[in-house]
């Protein structure tokens, strides 16, 4: 199937609970076969998006289209989507096989056929031996896989996953991330995965949709979101970042200057016409990742910053240095570099000169 | 750390034992004395016997009262389980008038039985309904409905909302969801409520006395026997009823423990 065709489209979808609006005219297209992650802090409306698509809640305004057909009014039990709930919602009185086969059984699929497909689905999630157990007799990771098998067996067009890994411990969560991704590739079904955990999002998603306060802030590949955030919120929320406020200056080729309290900084605007076109003097931020920042050498003419080391934190594979720049305690910069066995040469209180390459700098408008 | 307050611990323990003995030991007196014969109003402690039980088994009045009690209990249980479950579902569905409904359900349970009984008696006379086993069943059902209602409602409220959502999500209709997901998850609460309802109906005396016709239930029979004077049969009967009630309560407790906990312990 064509990877870029749209499976599901949300058009100016709004949702209010009573008089409290939680979604403000959201537009979103989900491509057939992709793994799309909706990422946002709690209260951003990400779970609401999932519940509206699944049919668990009615829309307040807007429409949802499946293959171009409006399905906004279609009842939940007729939508070709299945959900993996955050608490798994396994039926406690049914066995694993009973749970997985439920979706077929309520559609009056013949028993033999159900048995065959249940066995297949349990094989897919590597739970063949557990068919006769009850949910209470399973571990968290196993319940999770039963919930996934139960959702996949109906061959849905779209699988909705509502923070399904939140209840698992770190190690299991990593395993399940890989597992989910490999299953998704195997069954070639579209997955819509909701999470507040950006590591999860980066690890699994083809595309990420960042939400905040009922709005979609940015939709793109993990790489795009990381290196080309389109607003202050995404720049701060998605991954660790350095932001320095200022006003935009002149554009020179693929680069544009920004005048900040720390001096003039030059950042790349390649392929971003809206940044080139923004008025001179407009408020904005220079952003650069902690791993792009380094101790300045003599040859670095541009983007020189100086500050005092406030803290040196060893974080395993990398070491993070916090620097207060420009004599302003509120302007903190972070510098991340690979850890060495002999430890960092930097000491708290020391004054250092820093720099980042212009092509690693990025601008966002305030 | 605070040193263990020894004197107060001892005092507390002594008080607990004293209260327990004073309150609950009378319950064991009839059980013990039912195994000893009574001669001229004096208990003869020297020769244990099961004569009283034999005499009880041969007492047709008591046996017929027991039969009546069982019939009334059965009918009450069926009516109150069906009614209580439906009312709990209605309340849980956040439909109109739910608080008023709940108040009415609890009223007969909380009111003094003599008031409930009199109210029913007056009502039956007004609508011209003969006093019979039917009126007894109606009286009992009004009284025990609250127990089944509360038990089922508690289970409904502890059931995760997502179970129902998951059922719809997997393509089930409302009816399928009710029969295949909601009802099975309520069943143990319904059984527990049924046992409690039966135990209450079994013991109920005041309402029964007021609304019964010619037939009489076991506690009413017991009441009548007491008025004629102290007899060893009474001890045996009290002992049996006591043991039966304890058994029912233990059974009910077993069904009302959530399934999840039960399987985890297994």
C-alpha cells in the first residue's frame, strides 16, 4: 500500500467537557501504515484525541474522516479501530484465550475459526503457552501483550495505544518498545501511540505529533522535531536544549544573526523560509543542543559565549556541565560531552569560553 | 522510639476481653445448654444428651415453620436479587432521580421494623390484600432489597469503566456487553448479596408477625414457644438457627471478597 496515503484525517476537531475546552480545532492526518506518536505533557489533550478517534467520546465540533468518509457519528463498536488501554482493561472473568477471542466471538465468527486465530494472535505476541490462564495470573508485561493481541485479532485499520507502557518498569518498557515496533512492522497496521514520555516517542515513532494545551504544536519525524523545532514550546519540551532570547538581525545566505544578551549569535535558517522572512527586530530564541556546545578553540570567531561553571554532573555515558552565562544566574546553558575515565577537567566556579557551530544553531520565533 | 506502655496495654486487653465475654458469651449459652436436659426448671449438667434435638425433629409445627421459612426465604432472595441488581444498574447509569431512589431503598432497612411492618399492614388492608405468605414475601423483600442493592452497587462502582469501553471497542453491542462482561463481573456480588438477604429473611420476626396470615415462620414459631415458657426445644432451635446464620455469613464473606484478591492468594 502507498506509504503516503492518508488513512484518517481530523479536521478542525474540537472537544469541550462542559464549558472547559480541551481541544481547539485540531487538524491531523494519519498515514496508512505509519507509527504515529502523539506526545504531550498531561492535560495537553493527547488522550482526548485518541478517545475521539476510537469513538469513546463524541466530538464537540469538526469531523473525522476514514478513507475520506466522515465517521464522526459512527458508534464505537462499528469503527474498525481497536484500543490498547492504559490499564489494559482485560476481562478478569475470561481466560487469555477468552479475552483475545472476544472481538471475534461478539461478531459470531465460528468457534473453530476463533480458536485458530486466537492461537495465531497469541503466537504473534509469544504467549502461546498462556492461553488458559486468567489475567490475574499474568505479569504486567504479559497482560500488555494480551491486550495487544486482543486489539490486533480483529484486524483493525488503526490500533490506538493509550500510554500502554506507563505502568511497566524501565527495563520492561524498553523491551516492550522494541516489541511493539517489531509487531507493527510485522502486521503492517497503523499505530497511534499516545505518551508523555519523549524517549518512548523517539524510539518508536515514524512521526511525532507534539501537543500542548489542546493544540498541535508540531508534527514531524523525530529528527525534525529535535533539530528543527518550530516554536519555543517544542524546543524546550522535546529533548534537552539551550535557549537564548534575543531579537532577529540580518540574514546572510543560509544563516541569520540574533542579537542576545550574550552577544550576537548566528544560526542556520537553511530550508526555513519563514525564518528568513521574519521581520528584523522580531523576538526569538537561538537554540542549540547541549551536545552541540563545546569549549571554544582559538579559531572560533562566531558564537562565542562565556560563563561560569555552576555544576558538573556525571550521568554515565555523558557528563553534563551547567553554566551560568552573561553574569545572569537565570541564563543557564548546558553542555554535554562523552564521559572519560579520568573525569572532567572542569571545576565549579571556573570561567570558560564556549562556542557552537552556526549550522548547529537553530532559531525559533517567540 | 516510645517505650511500650505496659500498664495501658494490659488494661486495654482486659477491657477488650471483658467486653467480648459480656457481649458474646450469652450466644454460646443456649448452644451448650441445648445438650443438657432440664428437670423442674433446673438444668441438669451431669448428663449430656441430644434428646432436645430428637424432640425438635419430631415436632411437626417446627418442621412446617421451617418449610415456610425456606419458601419465604427463597422467594425473597429471587425478588431482591433481581430487583436490587436492576436498581443498582439504574443508579450507576446516572439516571434521573437516583438519590431519591436510593433514599427510598434504604428507608425500610433503616426504619424500626415495627414501623415498616405496621405501614405494610395498613397498606395491605387498604388495597384489600389478604395476609398470607405473599404479604410476608413482599415485606421481607422491601426490607432486604437494600442489602442486595448496596452489595451489587459497590461491585459496579469498583468495576473499571474501561472494561465496558473495551467491550464496545472490540465490537460488542450493549446487550453483549451486559451479558458477557457486566453480569459475570457482578455474579459473585449477587451471590453474596443473595446469601445475606436469605440470612436476614430467615431471622426476620417483627415484620413477619405483623403481615403473616395463618402460616408462621421459624422465628415467629420460636417467639410463640417462648411465650408459653422456657422449654429445652428452644435451646436446640436457637443453637441451630445461630449455627446456620454463622454459616451463611461466612459463605457471603467468601463471595464478597473480590475475585482478583482471591486468585492472587491462591
